[in-house]
C-alpha cells in the first residue's frame, strides 16, 4: 500500500507512483492543475566541488508526522484538492531523484504558491539528514553533514575521512 505522504527507501516510490496516487483520488475530477517539484542530486556544490554521492537518513517517525501535517494544513487552502510530499532516503548519485512534491488544485493559480510553500516547509521542518561526499578542487575526498535549516557555508560537521 502506498502512503500518501512520507519517507520512502530509494527504489520504493517513483514519480509514476506519485501521479497514480493523485489521479486515483475519488475527488480528482475537481482537479484542473497539477504542479510537481522534483528535487534531484546536484553534481556540484556552490563552491565548485564535485558531488560524489549523498546519503540521506531520516528520523522516519517524526519526519512522516511533520510531512503529513504540512500536507494536511496546505490541503485546507482554497481550491486545493491534494498535497503530497514523498522524500527518499538511501544512497544517491548526481541526477537521481530525492523528493517529490505535488499539489493538485482546481486552477493553476491555486497550485503554484502552495507548491512553493510545501517545498520550503519540508526543507525547514522535516527531520531529514544529508551527508555529502565531495571531491574538492585539489582532488581531496571530503564528507560533511548538511543541515537543511542552514546554508552550505554553515555545515554542522566536516570530516575528511571517507
């Protein structure tokens, strides 16, 4: 059974699953617009380092609760039919999908602001942790934890052993 929101192990949930879950809703006939955000692994940091891989972990119970609450709150907006946030965890390389956010609404003007808010809120509120493995300009391998609540310049931990 597919959850309508939450944390999934890499490979357990896809964009196709997301669209199917939205379109199978009994009230989908009210929908006139779908807006989707797909977050992917960027292959380069803001400092020009190559991203070798990301490992994502979550405090799953709390993250599911937070994501569910965000979706429930945003579904209360005028003419919003559905809001879903599905975040993947596991090991990822550049270009792979990390997160899917979808908003279904009666009209396009209803979906875009809600989509933006859903993305900004999950990044700030959900207990999802990223460890980024990079190769700097000198060829050195590094790893560090990234907090979604802070910029990359204020990384919480940096360890140079991989």
